[in-house]
C-alpha cells in the first residue's frame, strides 16, 4: 500500500460518519484547518466547523486542531471554541503526530487524521500509524507552497494511486 493512500476520501469534512468511527473504537481526531475545515486564511471558525467540532466532542472524541500554521492563526481560528491545538506541526513528519498522541494518551491506531493534502496530512498519518482521511479542499485558491504541493499531488493521484479526485 502506498504511504500516500488515504483510508477514506470525503467530499467535505462534515461527511464523516461520527457514530461509526466511535463504534470502531477511535478516540481522537486531529483536524487540519486551512482548506479542510476552514477556507484558507479566514478568520475564526464558522458555524459549520464549530458544529462539527462540538459534535465530535459530544460523541466522546478528543479533538485537536493540528496545523502547520503558527499559533496566532490557530488561536484566531478557534476563537472562543474550547479545543486542544498543536501548531507548527511539521507535517508530514511523524514526530508531531506521535507527540500529540502521547500527550493526549491515545494510541495512533485510535487516532483519525483529517486533512486536504496527501503529502502532509495523509503521508504523516500513514507514517505515524494513524487513520488518514482525505477531505477534498474547500477552495481552489492556495498559497504558493500549497499550490506547488497540489501539482505533486495530482501526479501522485494519477500515477501512484491511479485515481482521479
């Protein structure tokens, strides 16, 4: 199996079947911010993302906002929403995934990672033993670095995973 292959592909983050994953024994969800649960570089959490995070918490999941962004951006996104966060995560390096699992007392095998990039979110999830779920990006507009990554991802989808997304 390719390290880039997600375990599941969602059209949008809200398509996650929360009860099913709780029943399967998952305990924690690591959520990417920009282009996964929020439009890139927007302000605070919108109602759809807020409801999703609260629904995860009500279902008993530990929720961690897990981002390569700086702390200021992550705190701005959270606003008054109470959730753990991990900034400057250095995705896809597995050290951050494993460190947040250790801090939260959850095994990687019981951790879901949701993100919109194969070469950061999904690769890191697979390298660390977490369950990676790919969410299609919310908007086409990306930063220069992410736009570069998307070109690489298109190649991976077509030539490694043999899929069109």
